C-alpha cells in the first residue's frame, strides 16, 4: 500500500477504534472505574501487567483485585493492615500470584508515601531530549526492584528494554497515562512524558498486521522490533506515533486482519 494511502487507512482505523465504546471490552476499563489520579495509576498498572491471554479473563481478574482492595487502591496501599493483606492470599492470574501481588503493594506503599504520582517512577534517569521512553522503562525496572528481599519470581512480571523485552504491557500502560487527545479512552494525566517519546506496544497481533503492511521486517516481538515499528509510525505522526496502537491492535484482534 502506498504510504499516503496507508496513512489514510490507518488514521481511519484510529478514529474508528479510539472511541469510548472501545473501553468496555478492553483492560483500560479497569482504571476507568476511578476518578482519583492515584487510583487510576494503580488500577491501570495492575490491569496492564495482567494483560496477556484472554481479555475477558484479564478484566475479570482485575475487577477481582480491585474488590479485594476495597475499590480504593491508593488508600489500600497506604493504609492497609496485616489483616487486609490476608484477604489477598490465594489471588492468582496465570503466573502472577500472591507473592508478586504483595511485593507490588509494598512497592506502592513505599512510593506513594513519598510521591503524589507514579509518573516520576518512570521519569527517573530520563531527559526531555530523549527521543524514546527507553531510559524511563529501564529506570522504572531498577526503581521497582530497589526494595530489600525481592522475590526473584516477581522480576519476570516487570519488563525492561535491557533484557530486550518489547515491554508491551508497560508501553500500553504509558499510552494510557500519557496520551491526551480528548477522545475519552486514554487518560493523559501524566505531563512530564511526551506522547512523542512513547514506544509502540507490540504483541503477536500487532506484529502480524505490521508485517502485512510492510511496516516491520522483524519476526520477533522484542525491543528492537518495538523501536523499529515506532520509528516508522513517527513518519506518519511524529508527535503521536503510538495512536496507531488503536489501528494495528484493532485490525489485528477485532477484525482478525491478515
């Protein structure tokens, strides 16, 4: 497809999927339950981290966790008692279990005791001149695992570019928090990271569609592939390349485009 025609096609798909109707059947519906910034951040984080496998299961398990946290995640992480943590025993989503959950809560307790937002956890080590969020993701990984007595098993749930991971779930989470196009899907509550710095969340569905349109040569869903795809998407919209997540994911999953 000629590049100009491709842009027209992809822009039309962005417009089609980037609507409030998209929310109900996507994990982003979890943070949309909340209005308080910190609740949105925490609920969104868990919904994103849980986002592999069946979307209905992801949403249901995220709802379950929010209920265990009394539908007030920020208050829960800051004010929970030992008896409150007992309620979490047995929680599991795929390979994410209670051990991983308790470490996440310990991290959030530490962070929100000192900071008003999770945004600065992702800007550690970043500079405004950085063209991508890569240093932010690496800094977040190191900061997240800076507490004592880290469960080794929990490290597999938080991705890092240094490990060549595509960081799909964290990049999706950053899209939710950073993009601010007033369409009602993404929140745009973080202001110190630019949409231009975001990296495309890439999974098998996005990879398939990207290769179909010759946007990507790689057969892998890894960090170099995510950067390569983002670099191309910047030629379509330098200020907001990750808006095309709606187009590529939508056509890949909703339309089974191949």
